[in-house]
């Protein structure tokens, strides 16, 4: 894996930190509807996703041949009361996983990165694709965070009697 791919993976923490810069606790925990996630819940989901991805990669490297696990993201977020968490604590855990995995990725050979496993959809996936997919997944959720921030601003204007 190139240093650029590893750096893109590691940079997701900075991107998330920048995306939430200046948000207070009310903004971080605000939900447009009960069915939608708050910014804090998005961050929690990404930490959870990093845990699952970390397991999947290690399982492939161990050559267990087990089908890679899926997880129900909505139930994970609600079941652990993610919105009651602290965004800073979540980002610290996220960063620790990134650093630990980044060290692992730096030790892997091209052959290791091309090792495969079978995901929950029955598709063959390579370690390198899982890593790159994680980075893309974070970028998808950065867009979600922007949408939540925009919705909060519109909600605040309406609540203050202003026009949207």
C-alpha cells in the first residue's frame, strides 16, 4: 500500500475534526428527526465502522476463511446510546484506531494487501480495497455531517422566527 493511501486513511481524523470545529454540544447532538443521526452519532458510527474494518482486515490476514461480519449500524448507534457520548472522546478513540491500523498497514507487503476474504454479501474483497473503502466511507459521512449542519442552521433560523 502506498504511503499516500495510508496517509489518506490517517487524514480522515483531521477531516472529521475540521468538519465539527466550532460546533457546540447542542449542535453536535441535534437531530433533524428522531430517525436521523446527529453529528455525534455519525462520529460514533465511524468509530464503530473502524472497529469492524479492523477486525475484518485482521481476519483476512490470519487467513481464517470465515465470512467477514456485517453489523447493523443503526442498532449499534442506538444500542450504545451514542448521542449521549462526547464527540471529543469518540474522535480520540477513532484516532487511536487509525494510528494502530496505520502501523499495521505500513508492515504489510503487496501480497498481504492483496489477500482476500468473503464479505457478508458473498463478494470477494481485498485488504487494500477495505482500507480504501473505509476512507471513502468517511468522506460519504463528511457529506452527511455537512447536511446536518445545514439543517441545524435552517432549524435555528425558523426557531428564531427568521426566514429560511
